């Protein structure tokens, strides 16, 4: 898994912390730390802190930021049970449920993956109930390759 260096709010800089990169603020555009802070990250991806360095910098948004090592995090989602084989690869396609009141909505529409990403199934969890009658299970996916 590819490791990246970035900057994270000092209050959130701890191993295991996960975040989604939503893009940049206007305050970031002319910052001298832009390249190390933002440029390495891809918008819409989920990252996990795997290491913390002893360096801290001033930030116009957070006050203080720490230098951290991150990697793309595994993303919890649901897929059809017939496709759920540990270690197999698939082209990610969210179920696109539009029932925002469903308890599985965030799993059916996960943040961190994009349709067409090639992913590996790294964990197969329990079967979940679906209002629409789909036979789904919870899985964790690791992106192997961006959509082609």
C-alpha cells in the first residue's frame, strides 16, 4: 500500500484516525505548505493515519497541523452476497440506494470509492437486511487501481 506524507489538524493526528479528503479551501491555495499538505491527496478518497512525525506547522485553518504518514483506508460497503469472496477483485459499483432513512444508506453509498475502481475484498462481514429485497453482505474493500 502506497504511503503518503500530508498534514492533519494536530488535535486529530493519531494513528488509526481516518478522514476523507474533500478538497481545498481558498485559504490553502497560496500556502507555502500546499504541496505537502494537499497535493498528495486525491479528492473524495478515504485515508488512514499510519504514522506521526515530530513536526508541527502553523495553519490558517486549523491553527496547528502535524506531519503524518497516511495510506488509503479500507472502505466499508455492501455488495451482493453472490460476489462476496474474500481476496477476490471487482469493479466497484455502489448499490445507489436513494432511501436516506435506511440504516444501510451510508454503506450502500460509501465515501472513499468511485464507481469503476478496481478493489480487493479484504473482509466479508454479516448479511444485512435490505428494504428492496437485495441479498447483501457487508464487506471492506481496498482500492487496487483507480477506475479505468
